[in-house]
DNA sequence: ACAATATCCTGCGAGC
DNA sequence: TGCTCGCAGGATATTG
C-alpha cells in the first residue's frame, strides 16, 4: 500500500477530479448515494496523498478527503479506460476496457482527471470501499480513529510496541494482523515477519518475553522496510516473462513450498486465514 | 467480555 | 470437457 501511495503521489497530485463513474455503487460508503459521492469529489483538486494502514488518503481542496480502501483484490491504477456497453444492453451497467488492454482488468470505479487520464480501481472481488467527506469527518470514523500505530513510524519505538502487549491475550499471528493493534500488516507480512523472528504463528502473547518481543519488533521493521525497498508484494508481479518481481522474489514462507533453507513449509488455518511457517525454525508455542 | 465464524464478491485451479 | 469445491492479499458484523 505504501508503494501504491507513492506511485499515486508522484502521478496525480495537482490534478483535478472532473467526475466519478462506477458500475458498483456499493463502493460508496460516505456519502452512500452515487450522486452525492460524485458531487463531493468532482471539481476538487488533489493536493496531497498519504496512507494510514491500508487506507489510501487523497487530500482534496476545500478541506475534503477521499479515502479508498482496496481490500483484498483492489488495485488503484492511473491510466485510461474507455467505456463500453455490456454485451447485450441492459444487464450489468457500464463496463470499462483498459487502454492498453494489458493493465487493469476488473475496473469498477473511475475518477476522471483534468489531464485526460483516469484514476481507476481494478477490483475483482468488489470488496473495496470509497468515502469522501471533510477531512475531520473521515479521520473521526471508527475505522480511522481505532487504527493502531504505523509500524515504520520512527516514533513507534520498542517501548511502545512492548506496551501494546500488556494485559492482552490471543495468538501472535492474529494480533499482528489486527489493524487496531498495529496498522497495515496483513496475512503475507505477518507470516514473513514471524518467520524472520523465528516465532510460531500460534504462540500466545503471554509466552512472549522481552527478548522475543525485541526480536519480533526488529523483524517487523526489517521485513517491512525491505518490502518497500523492493517495491512491495504482488503489485506488478509476475512480470511479462513470468518471473517474480519486488518482494515476491525474496518471500520466505507465504505460499512457498519450502523455506530458504529447504524445509517444507507447513500451513494451518488461524482465524480463518492461512498461516505459513517453517516447522524447523526455532519457535515458541 | 472475549474469540471463532460469517460475510461482502468473483475467478481460478484442482480433482473427479 | 465440464462440473463442483475450495481458496484468495481485509476488516467488520454477528454469533456462540
């Protein structure tokens, strides 16, 4: 998500949103009607872009904020899509075809920009969401207000990390993935961080002493920094020739058959999500 | 009060 | 070949 935010920042800050189109109005959570949402975003300039957890925050003129969450299958792209009619009229509403056709299948939400390009949300599963309101309104919504600290925030020191654990119970894997605990760590990076720290995903929080917490904290910062340095996970990969790119090249356990040392990766379901780990690593449980 | 589970969707690959 | 099943990068609501 950090990679996406940086890409958008370099590409669309200074542009103006002319209009908004969708074939899936359920994206609009605030305001909920397509007309009201369009009216909120249209005519406003894009002044800045940042990120909080996995939320992309697009700052608009007049003190407005556009929040887009890509959820599982979403991908924000800048490009061009042309509107095409559905195959037999009627059913399904408008569709967009990417230009060039190689990028951005599954675009369901389009922001027309004043330079002829568009910001499009490609989102196969349509779990994404979009909100537009005064900045203070957005930032006061529970999903923003309850967000945990940013893992790479320099102010998020070890003492802060350690404090998050006091009086809490549960499994470490679920804790790392809980956005209200720490923002922005999902299924992939929680597995990668735990492997890097040599900690089993099922380890109860109460089993983690200061030494393990220090190891976990360092692994978290290291893995996330490296992922950003390499351009993120799954963003543009695999490339045209089928080779993995970015962090995917160095992923150790997530959807791997073997770990870097050649041991078979094991999988189990934790809280409805798949956890990948190497049973040969030293680990607590 | 807490922790599993269901839910929102669609496409894809595996197995029969 | 064509069907059904399980699974997928998130987060919240609901259930037990």
